[in-house]
C-alpha cells in the first residue's frame, strides 16, 4: 500500500475503520450508517455516494488490483429495492 494511505487495523471494527478513513467523509458516512444499523441506533441507509467513497478508500494505493478487491469486498449494491 502506498505510504500515507489508511490501512485497516488487524482487529478491524466499524468504529476503527471510521477512524482509519477519517479523511474520506463518504467512507466514514457509509461505515457509520452500517454501525448504527447493526447496533440499533437511528439507522439511515448509506447513500450511493458514500458507498462509492468507501470503495475508493479501500482501493486507494492498490492500483487496478485494489479496485477489483474493493468491488469484491463491497459490491455496487446490497440493498433491495422496495
């Protein structure tokens, strides 16, 4: 990974990932929405922009391989349409 890029901690929790990607507001918003939904707080669905932001943050510094890995880890959509 390129220097200066956030690297997920070995024991990654949603809150730790939020801190690791604090320079990426969309990524943080997506992770916060997941954490709030998981633990029963006021849950709002993350936006598509937040999802793309997290995907970009995950892929940063990894080139083409990182982009593919980020898509595999976080596919374009998991929410069912109503």
